[in-house]
C-alpha cells in the first residue's frame, strides 16, 4: 500500500462524505450541500490517497501567520493506526509554518490520541455550539 498526500487538491463533497462516514467522525455526511461549503471555505485541505481512493483529510481554516484551526481530521477505518492521521497533521504544520498555532477540538474518543503526537491539552478554551 502506497499512500500519497496532496495539498489543496480538489475533492468532491461525495468523496468527503465517504471519508467522514467510513472514519466514524461525527460530521453531516448526508448533507452534500453543507459539505461542499465546508470544502469551498477551507483555507487548507490536505488529502491522503490510496491510489485513486480518498482515504483521509485534514481540513483547516488559517491565516498562515498566527493561528490555524484544524476543523476535521478523518481517516477511513481501514487505514487508521497506520500513521496517516499523523502525516496529515505533519503536512498541515509544514504548510502553516512554525509561527502559527495549530488548534483543534477533539472528539471525546480521540482525547488520548493527540497528546501522543505532540498536542498539548488546553483548559482555557471556550466555544458556542452550533444549533443545527
């Protein structure tokens, strides 16, 4: 298996939906219009491919200067625990540079994963949840 990674390579809403659904991440994979907006409004999209199949994404909003919010990190279940997620994060960090903070909100079942790959937990974050 040879995984290739691409920066800001076009993907379709359906491809993103498939990754979200097959990864177990809680995202609106049945709302293709919303997914297309998510793709269109991303500043940085790193994708992982197994031949022609999209198997992972790291989708971010960033100013490439001070802060980057990693909104989605998803790898389909058949390719998890093979370093794909870590590589997606490494490539995101490479793109944003060393002066830019990388911030994310973790799913509850992934809380133990992020400290293993150099993230520091923050107890001083706040958010207002979406209503739909």
